C-alpha cells in the first residue's frame, strides 16, 4: 500500500462541506479508478490533512490518469472555496502540498 498526506489550509466552518464533497465523490467509481483504498480527512487549528491510501500496484499511473476525469476536476474546483494551499507561493500541484514521510513502523 502507498500513502500520501496532503497538508493545506482549511477555511473555518468548512469541515461539513468538505466531508459532503468527498462523501459524494467516494460514492462514485473514482476511488476504484484511482486505486484508493482509504481516505481520511483531519483538521487541526485551521490546517487540513488529507491522508489517502492507495493500492501499490501501478506506481501512481491510475492517479495521473484520473486527474483529467470530469469528477476529479469537479471536486478540485468545488474544494477551492474551502481549502487553500499551505504555501501559495510554491504550490503548483497537489505534489507540492504532500508531506514527506521520514519514519515508518508497522507491527508484524
């Protein structure tokens, strides 16, 4: 399994709206298209954390292909009113907002 963690800024009061947007998105075939196994959203003091676990079978190709799908483009546009880049000066794509894992432990 491959995981990504996106960090951004969350507009106050947007938790329910963002939850509804992802709830609708995740009821489509998009999670399967992208290889998504699990999505978790967190907020902390105005920050947004999007933890997503993927099937580790394609090296990210499924995600790349899904980015041009109308449902993916749509949710990206809908989220713009609720979520902004952590650092707008350096943000060009979601890859610029992904935290880098520096330690991992897993029970056998």
